[in-house]
C-alpha cells in the first residue's frame, strides 16, 4: 500500500473544513439575495430554507468529522478493556456515575499510561520490586542520571533498598562493562578504612607485608559505591575530597600519585546536612557528593507496593508458602520502621512458621498483628460472634486506609489492595462517612 505523500494535521484540516463551509454559505447567500433582489422576488422564505439547509449540512459534516476522529479511539479503548491486566475499577466508577465520553477517555488514557509505565518499570528494573507512582518517579530519575558520570548521593532510611538503586545506576550506565566496587564505610574499623580505600605500600604499617591495591584503584574505569558515607571519619573525608576534585590519590605509605577514572555513588541513612551543621561531616565534601540526589521513600509511604514485595519474598522464602488475605491486610496496615528489609525478614520467618503452607495473622509478630486488630477488639463486646469481630477488624482497616488517603477512595483501594468498586460496597456496608474523614484530614 502506497503511503500518502502529504500529511495534514487535524489542527489545520478541521478549521479549514468549517471555514470553507462558512465561506461557501456566505457567497451563495449573497448571490441568492442579489438575484432575488434584482427581480424583486420575496426572499424571506428562501433565506429561512437556506439557513436550515446550511445548519443541517454543517451538523452532518461535524458528525462525520467526529465519527472519523473517535472511531480509532473507541476501538483502542475496546481493545484496552479486554486486556487481562487492565484496571477497570475507575472506569466502572465513571460509568456508574454516568460520566461523559471525554471523562471516560481521560480515565482510559491515564490507566493505559500507568499500565505502560508499570510494564516499563518491571522490564527495566527487574531486581527492584515496586510499581507505585513514587517508585516509578525514582526509576525515571535513575534513567536520566545513569548514562552520565555525575556523582549520585542516595539517601533514605535503613532498609529502603539504597544498594539496589546503586546497582541499577551502574547497570544502566555507560560504565556497566567496568568494575562495580562496593565499600561499607561503617563496617570497616577507622584504622583500616584508608587502606581499604586507597591501598598501601609494603611496610607502610605493622602487618603490611605486601603492596595492596585499594578500592579506588580496583574501580578504575568503573563505579564505586561508598555505602553509609555519613559514618566516614573526618580525616578520611578530607582525602576522599581530593579524589573527587583531582581524580588522584596516594596509597598509604606511598609518594606516587595514582590517577583513576571512576564514578562515585554514595549512600547514607543519615541527614548529612545536619551532620555538617554539627561539624561531623565536611561541608565541601557534602556539596561535592550532592550533585544529583536520590531520596528513597520509606515503605510506609508506598504501601501499594507491599503486596508485590510480600509475594516476591514468599517466592524466595526457605519454605514454600502463600499469604492469606487477612495476613496481607495486617502487613498493609503496619508502619514498617525497618522498611523493605524488615518486611523480607518477617515474611521469611512467617513462611517457616506456617504449618499448612499459608501465612495467617497468628504467624506474624505481635507488633504487627496487635495493632489495628487490638484496637478493633477493644470496641467489640466479649460476647460478639466471630463474624462481628471480623467485620469490626475490616471496618477498622478501611477507616485507617481512608484516613491515610485523605478520604480519596481510589487511593485507599490501592492501599488495601482491592478494587475501588469493592471498597465502595464495603463503605456502604459499614456506613462509613467518607466526607467526615476528608474534613478531618
């Protein structure tokens, strides 16, 4: 099939069509009025008929243009709705509320964009489990900075996955064929840290029986990760600053400068700016490291990732198991001070404890199972049935999710790991006043 030699934008074509109709109508009207006036013929009935005809013709043209434009869009929407992974809760809600076509189109396009973004995140970052909006923002930043040689400072609470992000930066960089060297600054005694970083010459100190290459030298042509850099001694910080500025250093006990071509990635769970103010971290080093900052959110700020994380940890647990919905609800409601690492440890422990291969609430630590459940039990009479107790627990979880979501049911459904329509039915069932929750947040 031969392609058209000319392509006209709809922004040009549609105005031309309707402008042409208007010009044609004006010209014909002028000619008719001039003709009927010349021969002194009554024109009122003629103008009314002509006006009705032009209006009808314009309407049919607009209908045709709209049909031509919307036909491929409606076909795309039908095909998208048939995809198994397509989320239909928001669209169904819009249909129930009798939203117009434009609103439904916007919902479809937003969901398709989100779905494609999740697929891209899963394909490009298979080692990091997380498809929430905030994590996809992190992935986008990684893809932007990874191909450069900019120094990256990764911050975040302990257990948020800083080392995995550093690994991803390396894998998507132009240095991925070079070495990737890791050094935990807090795991090495202060007296040995300089030797680990810069290496040492034979006889430099007691026990230095041979020359040793340091981490910087081993990372030549590649990338080095300085983990927990907030715990690096001030004396070592000064020497690190020279490496950042001049790309050279000397081994301990050596006099010959060694030049290196490396990219530095640093990570910490400490507030470096606060350490600078307390004179515990060099200000000039902080600004050298803080060229491109990546802050990883704690798990409590991306609860929608918990089901996928829990499932991933179950699949790699020492003992095969599944997670019950009630246990998953408890995991979703916990604050996770230890973040992803804590979740991993608890899932592995619960998998071992699960006798029937199913992780139930009783297999979880008391600090998790005793939170919202304990609050709910205090409000249920002792003589209440099991169904009443479970209903009160479910209601408590829904109210908690709505509170964290500022009353937005779409977000609350994501936190709970259920469909929005399912949440809507539960809100009606328990007579929960969402408006009051919105006003109180």
